[in-house]
């Protein structure tokens, strides 16, 4: 079986600007994710970052990719509209798009889903429990029924996204909020996955 072709996109700003983040991710978040994929095996992984020419993405790269992981946090506005349109077209043509954490505000995610992607948020440093709603689903293979994170910021409903085709994980926060933390949607020939 051939390797899955993955592109990991990262703003790569926090790691450059914040010494604490740089210490945690000396090769960037994209580098840490790339290493995890390579250790697992079965993936051909490339990376791209915001400040590269064309944000490191080209039509040729996307056409040669099975899935694009997108991690953005504070510079969503710096992503060119043309890049968001190109990612959207790649998804419609069959590429997968996995959007992580704060990427819910990214231009490609909002364009592909057709909503604002807004949600409730607060910096809480409190307990979060993620519930595995579909242990039979391939994405959640070998994931326990629930995962507890002792200190997390809060993402809460209402999350402005279309009704998911699949809701795979639900988060509960110590403050009482809930959040749809792992969702999938079909768009054209592709699939979009959001994981908080």
C-alpha cells in the first residue's frame, strides 16, 4: 500500500516569537507533528508555513496531497484569500482537510464550511473531559471512552458550524460548558475534520 501524502501547515509564529514555545517546539508545531507521523509510518509528510512564499502552498502541492493538516492561531487574517480558495477547491476535488484547535477561525475552514466558525471561549485552566462518542469509528481506533485533561482553556457552544456529518467527540468543561470537539463533514469529493 502506498504512503498517505500529508502536508502540515502551521503559522510558525509563536515558535519564532515566544522563547517558551520555541523550547517546547524547537522545530515548530509542524515539525513535532511531522515527527509523530514519520514515527508511526505509512506517511509521506511535507510541511508549509505562513511566511514562506505563497504560504508554502501551491496548486501542484495540493494536487499531490491526500490530506492537509491546518494549524493556525493568531494570523488568520494574513492568509491570502487566494490560498483559502485554492485549499477549498482541493477539498472539493477530493483532498482531506484536518483543522486543529484555533484553526476554526481560518479562512480555508470558514470558506469550506460556509460559516463564521465562531464559538465561546475563555482562558480557564480547568479540567476538560473529552468523550469518545464513536469507538467504532476508524479515527477513534484505540482511543479510550474518555480522556481527562487537567488544565485546558474552554471552547464552548454555540460553535458556528453546519451540523456535522459525524460527531465523534464531545468535551465537557469544569465550568459546565460542552463543545463538539471532533466533527467531520463531506464537501464535494473531500472530507473536513475539525479537532479542537
